């Protein structure tokens, strides 16, 4: 890239190289991308068909990369299309518009601009009308769709196509939207001068006519019948208006709270997220498939970076009949464009979905694709192992764990957690406690720093069923694990303290008559002041770790080896704060009970 020329002057080229390097270094920084795009647009004083090929090519490349990264920015699709129009003409601009409306299908602004562009550059009304119809199917239901509908009506008015205008209005007056009333007034006025056959479906018109003829004198003329027909049709249209008014009012509560109806990289406040959840709840209860789907699509422009809404959309869609491809499309869009690989939850759900429809190999491929980018990701590896077990048996699952544990890309902390999961499989699935115990025992010396390994090992032994006869044997095993945690592991003091509390509960609930003696010793060691924590002092004096600052002083003088500041003590400050910070531990009352620990 160092020899690549962006075109323009030497100064412009150097600036673009610098900005491009910043984008490559921080590809998620919207600010860097914006600067790069602005700089590209201003090359040679603004690009046109006479600009240098290097500048045109570089600007196109920058726009393409930018909009591949942020495809929901409708304003930049419009700017790119304008740029292409000035460089290469109508067809090039239309290609950009097509890419834009494919990327953000429900953008009222983009469809409105695209259709207006088509009106100005095409002389074929049928082609323009076809584009407007595509736009209407994509954005017509939007609560703020009035700019689009206004342009559509304006186009037909310029052609004086009155026979087209009334059907368009007839569609609009059924849609709950912001400016529904003005469309209805126009619709009602136009209905007074349009032929009767345009005002109602033929069967309904015939029904109204029959009712009128049966109700009045037989000798009434056609003019009187038509006048009565128009009166009834007007009342029928008023009923439509009142229904639309009611539906609009019901949605106004939620629409008025949508503060940002467009995409942006900045986070939404919690109030906005709550409003979208409530709005979706409302439309789902209303039960209109088209309106609910359209609202989900609107929501996922604003909330594109929030996994919860992609997952919710897929879960809603999956219960609709015959929508397997739609569900797949939701997962693919989220996985490929919006959900970062660092948050693989959506991709894992995508894998579960494909497995559920018997595409097992694809489900495995999705897992492997995550691990290419997140090697050693525990949740994904466990999920892949479970998938392999479901379709290939226990040995297939163990093989997944072994291959990951042997992988150089998997770090020591992930491997420790995977060993614990391997042992869990042998215990829970195969039912072999001895094999599971062997896995823990043979691997413990590798994972002295691993919290998940030791938590799982201790809980494994604590949860083994026992009897009066076997409890002494099990006690020895549990005691040994606890001793290894305290004396051999390199866990933080707070974790050791928490695990010791679980062991102390075990002594109270299942210990022998000698348990109280052991309990009191542990209580002193675990909850007492540092001066009586003999094992901790001995450990810190021997391990040579960074946290063991001035360990000799700790052994000789019985305190954590910190400098004592008389002035600080007189101010009421705790001279032991430094020690607790070094151990990763907040100073807590000695009788504080631990929070429940997770296995992972």
C-alpha cells in the first residue's frame, strides 16, 4: 500500500495515505472513515468525468469499503450515486442506488431520492412507475412515509394520470401514518368526481346498488340512485378514515418516542431500547404479519448493533408458517454485517437453527468459522463439542476438546476450562466418575492459575453422591482438592477464600465429629487478620510472585510488608490497602459470605 497512489496532488495523496492507514489500524472507527471519505470526495477540487483515473478509482474503492462496513448509512449511498452521476452518468448512478436500496431496503429517504432521480433521468413512465411500486412495497407502510407518497403522487400529477392517482390514495388512506388526515381529505374530494366503478370493488358496488333499489320507490331515476350511492360510499370511506385514525393513534405513543429513526454508530439510551421492545410487543399482539415484519426491519436499522433484536426477530419469524428461508436470512444478515465476531451469540444461534433443520455440517462450519477468528473461545468450543456429541457420540465430543487443548492457538486459560468440560462429559454423559477424576488429577499441575479448572474440580468432588460407608473416602478427596487450592494453586486470595468457604460449609453439613476443629482452624486462616494467616504468609514468602512484595518482611514481622505512614494513619487511612490491591482483593469484613460461583 505504500506505493499506491490515490491521485490528486502530492499533498492530497499523502493525506489520503495517512487517513487510510488510520482506517486500517482502527477499522471500526467511524470518525476515521468519515475523514477518509471526505478527503477522497475533495480530490482535485471535486471529482467529475474529467478527473484522473487514479483519483476516480481511489474514491470508488474508499466508498465501496466504507459502505460495505456501514451499509445502513442512506445519506452516503445518495452521495455516492451523485458522485457516480457526475463521473460516469445515469447508469452508473442507478447501479449505486440499486446497491443502496438492497442494503437498506426500508429507507424512505433513499427510495424517495432514487425515484426522484429516475423521474429526472428517464422518459419512460412505465419504468418510473415500476420503480415507485417497488419503493411502495418496501417503505409504504412506514409511519413517516409521506415524503415518498408525495413524490409518487406528484409524478402521476405531472402526467395528469387521474386514473392512477385515486388508486394510490386508496392504498394510502388505509395506512396508519403521521399525515394520514390530509391524504384522506384529498381522497374524499377526488371520490366525488371519479366514476363509481373506481370507488369500490364491483361486488360491493353491486351490493350497495341492490340495497338502494330495494329500499326506495321503483320509479327512481339513475341520477338519484347514483347520488344515494355516492352518499353511502362517502360514509363507507369515513369508516375507513376512523379505522385508520384509531390505528394511527394507537401507534403514536411509540412513534413519538422514536428519537433516532436512522442508523448511527453511537449507542442508544435505554429509554429508546425499551420503546422499541414495547412497540414490537404491540405489533406482535396486533397480529398483522406485514406490519410486524416491517417494524422489525425499521427497528433493525436503528438497533443494528444490538444482538437482542436480531435474536428476537428470528425467534418471532421462526413461528410463522413456511418462513425457514426468512429466518436464515435474518441470521445471515446479522452474522455477516452487524454482530461483531467478538460477540458470537448470534452466530451460535444461527448454528443451532441450521442443526434444527438437519443441516448439521453447516452448523459445524459456523462454529469453525467463529474459532478461526476467536481461537480458544470457550463457549464456542463447548457448543461444538456438544453438537459433535449429539450427532457423533461421546468420543466425537472428546476429540473436539483434545484437538483444541493441543492447538497452539488456544491459550492456557482456555485449555484449563476445556479440560474441566472434558471431565464433565466423562462424568455427566458417560457416567464414569473415575475417568473424570483422572482427567482432573493428571492435568492439575498445568493449570495452577486457572479459576474455572479449580472451581470445577472442587465442585466435582463436592457433588459426588456418598453414603455413610463411602463418606470418609470422599472426605479425603475433597480435603485434598481444597489443600491443593490453598497451597499449590496460584489463584487470587479472594478466589481461594471463596472456595474455602464452600469447603467450610461441607465440613458443617457432612463432616465428622472432628470437623469443628478443622473448621475453626480454617476460619482463622481464611477470615482472620493477615497476622494469623500462616499458610498465606508462607506461600507469599516462597512463590516469588510480583504480588508478594517485601515477602521477607511479611514473614519476619507478620504483616503484609507495606510502608507505614504515621500521618496517613492519623488521618484514618488504612495502611493495608496496598496489600489488598496487590492481591486483587477488596478489604471485606471477616464474616462476609461469598457470592455463588459460576463454573465458568
